C-alpha cells in the first residue's frame, strides 16, 4: 500500500510540474596525500567522476583535503577514499556527514 501511495504521489508531483525530491546526499571530508599540482587534482576528479553515486567534489591542493558529495545508497566515503588511494594518492576519510 505504501508503494502505491508513493507512486501516486510521484505521478501527481510530476503532473504538477514538480519532480519528487532528489535522494539525500552525504559529504565525506577526505585527507589526500601526495598531490603536488593541478594535474594531480584533475586526475583525482577524473577518477571520482567514474564512481557510481559521485555528485561533486572540492579539492584543496594546499591543505591536501577534499569535500566530496555522494549518494549514500550507491557508495560511501571509505570506498571513495579507496578509489583515490588506488591511483597513487593515499586517502582516508576524516569525517563523513550522516543524515538521518
């Protein structure tokens, strides 16, 4: 019954020109070591763009850190840090925002 109600609500919102709310995103604060230039940042961004659930990232070369937004139903911060580490930049999650 809940599923049917959700489907009807989604159809009604679409008919009114409003899309249903997008899934919540989370932000992981990640420490990334070994970056020395803008090419390093671009390489990391290129890798992140291929991760399912990746939404956006702000990478700071000076502080060797990043804020990475993602869909928690598809990926988590630790998996993202592991992907970055695999391309030669040791990375670890410092904090991960969790929304309930």
